[in-house]
C-alpha cells in the first residue's frame, strides 16, 4: 500500500439501516470518481458459499484456502484461526481503492458515523465516542457532531470528503537516497491510513 486510503466506519444498532444507507451513498462516491471498498463486520458465524458448488466441495474436502477467479471478479474463501482485525484486512486486501467504508467495528478507533433510528427503539452506540464524526437520524438527538437526516445523502458524502481531504498525511524522509525510501514510505503510509497521523518526518543518519 503506497497511498493513503481513508477509512470511515458506519455503526448503529441492528435494524437501523446501515447497509441500506451505504448502498445508497456508494454510487454518489463513484459518480465523483472514487473507487470504493467496503468491509462488513459479522459478529456471528456466516457461510458465503453454497452446498453443491465446486468451491464448497473443495473447501469441505479440507482445503484451507479456495480461490475462484474469472476475468471479471475474484473470490477468496479462507479458514482463519483468529479473526482478522480491520487494520489487517485493509492492509492485506484494499490497496486498489480510494476510500474504505466499513459497517460495524464500533469498538475500533476508526472515524465513525452512527445511523440512529429512534423508531428502532434501541439506544445509540457511539454518541459519546471521541471518534464520532456525524450522526444520521430520523430524530433530533443532542450530539456535538454534524447531524443529518436520512434524505441528506449528498451532504453526508460531502462531509466525509471534506474530512478525508484534510487527513492525507505529509511524509518526509531525508538522509537517504530516494530508491531506499519506497519501502519505508509504504509502511508509514499504512500507519497513517489507520491512525490519526497528519505528518511524519524522519531523518536518517548514515554516519
């Protein structure tokens, strides 16, 4: 990963409409020229493959990793001893996008927008979270961040874009030739992608 990729997480109680809202704003980002990646956190066991399919049969036979590849898309089904963190997923699979929108990860340090639907009769999850950058709601909750209604999709998109335009880090490395800077810049860019880092300066003493 050699470029800074902003990450914003959408959180909210079950039934609040997170997936529906993401489904509606992703095309707005794409219309503006952004390549979007998404990650949905599932706190439960899930099965994405279908019994009877070749890939399912190979996985059931004991293959730890099954890859399905065509000219149009790629799918990877892999057994995990431990759950990947969101940071590990981003670094491993999302180097080719401009913005990552995640659903869930309410306990992470990622910037968050909460989908809060009062009709859902469930308490908010992140109103006191320091990473909260906005709330989308059918009500008028008392929050210290930007508040949007569900119809203000374009405003939510513009809010996210305004924040990520300010977030791109400045990485300066001195004291070493340019050809040796690439692997270090790659690591530091990944670090800045996943933390609130605005500027990184490194001076290398070769004496």
